[in-house]
């Protein structure tokens, strides 16, 4: 199962705060700029980012957000990241970029590697010589520190 | 794993960002179904994550919205014609206003136009040739007539 498929499949359960079924355009009006911001963080090339943005909101996977157990925002975040990472992988397959070698294991750095650079938690753990559970814990620490700011 | 340990493990954050495996997704589902407080915590966490990413929001160009709108209309039309099992002529196409002065014709018109052009040139040259020839003959006849009149005198 790839990241896009994972993005479309949430856990089974009741929707937590889902008001109604939204169309692609309604979701775009609500979360388009947030999704574009996320895509640009992963893929700074503006034209490519716009193509990915269109593909996110034209994707049939977006309709699965209607049955997603969390909010549309969470679903859009997942989908935007998955599509942008997929496009970035295609791009880096053509022109590989330098490896991340800073060895910084701060929550911010781990979040950047996993979310913005598109590495899986296992890959991040391997790069930084730490366990996967430490990587996941760093995500918690990252958002905890954000909440406390 | 206790609830607090589960929260601090970071699985929930990873799950909301699409970084969890299937096994971890199932674990999250089980924990959320069994614990209402955890569900409430996830809702708060979602708000935090949404707020974090909303801070980095960038307004996309208006053209992107237009493209998404066109695609959703096309999809809707495609879906409705598929659902009804009818394929009417109007359902297959988008009504697009074309501001173009060009027209398309069958490709056989090209050799036909070339043949008409070549024939017109041949007739024009032939016409000019016979015109000048007749003028020259006319002059020759006039000249002979004049000579004959002079000889008769």
C-alpha cells in the first residue's frame, strides 16, 4: 500500500467533526491555500506545486475524505503531503538531490525530514541512528512545543 | 500501553499526517473506539495540526480554482451520463465558447485546391498565348491586305 492509498484509508469509526458532504471546490475554497502552502514546503517549484495542487483537488481520493473519520483538514493535509512527496520522488529520481547529513535529531529536524523531505519514520530512524519510536515521539514533542508557544 | 503512553508515543500525530503503517492505523482505531477522552484529545490535536499548517498557507493563483472547477464539472457530467446509462451528444462535450476565426476542412480539399490552382494557371497562359497569337495574325492579315491593295494599283 503506497502513501496515497494510505492517505485515503483512515481508521474505521465515527466522524469526529464532519459537518456535511463537501464537493471538491468547497473543500478547495476552505483548504486550498493551506494545501498549497504544504505542497510548496515539500516542492518549492511553483509550477509543479500548482500541478500537484490541482491533482489533489481533482483526485477521487478527495471524495474519500467524506467518509474519513477525522476532519477534512486532516485528510487534505495527508493527501497534499502524499501527492507532493510522490511528485518530489519522481523529480529526484531524475535529478537526485544531496543526502541530509546534519545528524540533528531535534523534533524540528525530524519533522522536517519526515514531513517536508518525504522520508518514512523508518528511513528517518535509519538516517539519524535512532529508533522508530523515538522518531514518532519527536512528532509528539514537536506539536507539544508548538502548542505551548 | 496506557493512554498517556499512547498519547506520548506520537502515533496520533503520525497518523494525522499520514505517516503510520496499517498496523498503527488499526491500533489508533481501536484505542479511539475504546476511549472517548482519547477521541476528544485527537480532535484537539487535529485543531493544533490544522492551525500549524494554516499558518504556512499560501494563496494559490485564481487559475488553479478555474481548472479544478472545470474538472469537477467534467467529472460530474461524466458521472451523470454513466449513472443514467445515456450518452447524449450534449453530455459528452463541455460548452466552451471558442473565439477563433479558423475553420477545419477535409484533407481531400488540399489536392483539389492545388489542381484548381494549376489548371487556372494553364488556362491563363493558354489564353494569353492565343490572344497574342490572334493579334499577330490579325496584323499579318492587315499587312497582306495593304500589300495586295498596293500591288493592285
